[in-house]
């Protein structure tokens, strides 16, 4: 069966520091991968998605970036965090054909101080 | 364009009473629809999905939803609420099936409280 991992589970970082969040999927090949952010009172916001290695699409312009160095690994990064980057970051995967339900990881709680 | 509207931001029920979480969608084609549940500080879990087969869809934990095309609704129900059902619920529609990325469009969520 498929599983999805995210780490770290929680992170407290100062403003201006770098960020690296990692997501890995097991038990499937060539998944679509997604990064979402959930900020208080703002619902779920899609940040990036990837349909294959090295293929990243950005949904929202910001100081975050994503990379997919391996088929089942998705990394969210920032060179300099802002206070507004605080939130709950969720990684998800889906198969490349419909109906496109996505399966979510446990999330990373990021607090920028 | 596809969209989803969850009609209640907060629903409160007593344990053992029925649950109804309302969702309306807008789509120019036959959509795929989903309900997800999120407990505090956890990821989202898929409760059930509709994919143009049976209009009454049964999910996990006793939840079910009925797709009504004439009303463009996909309401989530459960006959008897448990304390463990207290969580936030998201109604979701998928992007057109012709796209390869399978992006989902999320409702704003309904927070369900269950009173003892």
C-alpha cells in the first residue's frame, strides 16, 4: 500500500532563515505531487504541483520554491522566510489519471518568528 | 470554471443525532467530487468520492453523500454522530479530466462540533 511521509512535523524558524521541507511517497510510481499551505482562516492553497521529475508548476508567486529530484520525493524550499510563510504545509500525491483523488501527508507546522 | 460552496462554516450537533454538511458545486461537465476530513493538526483524509457511477456514495466511518445533478449538490450525511467525528470537512471538485495534473478545488471547509 501507498504511504506518504513529511518531515519535520513541526518547525520554528526566524524571519530571514532558509527552509527545507521534505515529502516522500512509497508504494507507487510516477505520482503527481502537490504542496499546499493552510494558513489560519484561509483554507487550503495550492502552492506547487509536479507531474514528473524536474517538472514543477507554481500556482502562487512567492518566495517559496519546489523541486522534485527523484520520482517520489518533493521538496519545498525558501532562501529567506517571511512572517507570512507561517502555516501548515501539506504534501499530497495522486495518480496520473482520473478521478484524481489526492492522498495527503501528515503535514508540517511552520512557525516563523 | 469549477467551484465549490460549503454552505455552513460551522455545524454543531449532539452525539447520536444525524449530521448534514451541505455542499453545492458548479461545473460545466460531469465532475468528480470528494469529501475530505481533517482532524486538528493532521493531514486530510479521503472520506468518499463520486465518479459518475452510483449517485449515493458510501464512505468510511459511516458517512455517505448523494450526488444530485438537478440541485448541483453533494451533501454529506451520517445517521448518528460520534464524538470522534468532530473535525473540519472539505467538499472538493476535480479539475476537468482532460488535464493531466489533476488539480482539486477545495471548499472553505465546515467545522463540525459534536456535543456530548
